[in-house]
C-alpha cells in the first residue's frame, strides 16, 4: 500500500549516537518524506549487531518536539530502540524504519556485526519497510553531503512500492564527491572476513588487557557483482538482505545425508 507523505510515520535511528553527523544528514532528508520520530542511542553502539538489553532498564528521554519531528535518546541498543519504539513509544506502526547514516561501510560480512543494520533488520521483523545507510568513511568529521542525494533517491523508490515482507536494504555509499559517484549498483554481499588481531597491553596496575584490532579481507576481489567491488569502483551498493537465514541451496544435500 502506498502511503502519502502527510500520513507517513518514519522511525529514524542509528548506532553512532545523537550527535553523529550522519544522523543529522539523515534526519534532514527524512523530514521531506513524512513525520519523523528519531530515537538515537545515548552512546556509540557500533558492532552491537542484534544485541538486546535484558539486565538493565531502558530509558527514553524526549529532547525536542515540533511539527516535523520528535527526538529522543535511549540507553539501549539499536535493536532495543526499534522494539521500544514500536511497542511503547509510537502511536501506530511506522511505515518506515531508516537507520544511519553510519560512519563506516557495512558491506560484506560487516552486515552481521552492524548496529545500523540491526535496526533495519529488526524493523523488517515487524513487517516494516526498512533501510540501513552507511558511508565508507569512519571519521567523525566525514562529509555526508553526497549521501543526501542517495538517501533521497532510494527513499523515493521506496515511497512508490514497499519492500517485500522479510527483506530490508543495506545501502553503502562510497566516500567520494557527488559528481564522482557513477551510479547505484544492485549487488550481492561479498565473501570475506575480518582478520582479527589483539593489541596486548598492561594497565597501570600491571594487569594485562587487550584491544581488538584487525583488517577486512575480501575473499573474491576479482568478482564484479559484489558490494565491495561497487564501493571500490565508485558505485553506491544496494544489497537486499533477508531475515530468513536458511541456506536453501543446502537443504537437499542435508536430506541426502540425514534423510527427512
């Protein structure tokens, strides 16, 4: 069902905190599409994936309200935020859940760790058309001006036709100027992994602690149909992501091994 702008309710969130430049850019664009309720994490929740808070209470704080938007903070994870917004805060089910714009790409397997995409996937579980946006720049001072046009383009398409049930979009934007972006590429998630390293150090008390570091390794750098290739070659990547994690291609193989 197509929802008109004046009737559209949009939940906006992120995992980088209230003062992230990417969130500000996303809010500015989403106000063009309907009434926005923004609920941000009180601190960075990057890498939280689909984590939920179950051992401490969640708290919402209203910071600002006007005819265009309501802005809250929440001490929970991005998944918590979607859950509490849908079940307690909003007067009805939102038409869209839009997450980001993340500081740093969420291409390839990063989608599994991403708090940004966790919010989109949680919205998807509620049957809401949901999108996660990320810019391939981890700097807090990253320039999000080129992202606005991309967000506007994607959401214009979504306003014409809702996403199918169980599917959300993972949109990654290269860190280049608007005139350098070659276009939008619909693609698949690249096969790759993070090769973790741990920096081993001593605290002032002489006790050992570790900082997680590492780098991403693309396992198929020659493939031209992946999100990693798109970003490296000046394209915006859009990967449709499903909440159904069943490996359908292997069901028959398992049946051959185990029987029904």
